[in-house]
C-alpha cells in the first residue's frame, strides 16, 4: 500500500479505540476502520495526526469527508452482511466506500461532482477496493442494479427520495440523514412494497443532497 507506515497504523488503532469508547460496538465496523488508510483519502500534505482525529475535513469542491464517528455510526446502523449489495449516495472522498468494501459488501456508489467521482474512483481502484463508482444523481438511484439490500445516504436529504425507497429490497435497510440545514439520522426498514418503519437516531449535520438540476460544471 502506498505511503502507509507503522505510525499510520498506530494512529488508526488509537482512533478505533476512541470510537469504541464513544459507543461503536460492531467489531466488523471497528476492524474495517482499523484497516482502511483514511489519510490516503485526504490531502496528502496533512499531518497524519489530523487525518486520524475524530473530525470531518474539507476535501475540496465545498465537500467534506465525514467524521470517523459518523462513518462508524452509519455503517453500524446499516448492519451489513458479506456479499450484500449496498448503494451509497455521496462517494465524496471514497473513504466510506472503502470501509463498506473492506466489509465485503458489493458496493455501488454515486457522486454528482465529477472531480470527486474521478479521484475517488481512481484511488479506490489503486488500493484494490472493488466498489463500482458512478457519476450520477443520487436522487435517481441506480435502477439497473436494483434492488439493493442496503442503501446509505451520506448527504442531508430534504426527504426520503422516492427512487431510493423503491430500489430497496423488501426487508432491506436504508440509513439516511433527513433535513435541510440540520438533519436527523433515520434507519428505514422496508416492511413491504408499500410500507416502511422509520427509526430515529438523533441529530446530525451533513452537506446537502443536491438535485441534478442544480449541477453547474
Ligand atoms: N461518504 C463521503 C462523504 C461525502 S460528503 C466520504 O466518506 O467522504 C457527501 C457527498 O455527497 C459530497 O461529495 C456531495 O458532492 C455528494 N452529493 C450531494 N448530492 C448528491 C446527489 N444528488 N447525488 C450524488 N452525490 C451527491
């Protein structure tokens, strides 16, 4: 792996202990985060100590790499099994994608900003993560690959997008922050084609999920 030292491993291990102390209990999530090199998904000139602090960071194009606790918390809520198909909306840096791929999920990820899509796709492939990356609008989902066992939205949506709930398997789970300026984290369980259960997991803050019509390249 490029630019990976014992120091990075040590910092990662410390971060994972911190996440466990903050209430992350899923050992598969902790193991993935103990292995995925977060520093490679951020500006390489940053001090690695900063890359392994529990904070969100700017990744350019007004977007952020989510705070490690948020990645861990959303992944834990998803409760994924091996080989399950997971749709992620908001590839961003690709870090969350790498965590899901490390857990052997079959990951499809969508990003609407071309620069972020290209850099995340290339980095994920260089590092050997098998996720499939798409430059598209998350509001539409990916009907060609639906239905998905799990859907993870990593940007704040004003409401549950219709296409996404339709593309979720019956019995499947979606984790999504809902709200405009401030969001509430929800776990949605699809009970039947026409009904779902909505569980509230508290306040959170994400960059907005933007509709295709607003894209300016
Ligand atoms: N999972 C990311 C978090 C990125 S922040 C990580 O680990 O780094 C959220 C991302 O959602 C941003 O990159 C933003 O460009 C993207 N986004 C916002 N609206 C979107 C949409 N409609 N479709 C796809 N991606 C979107």
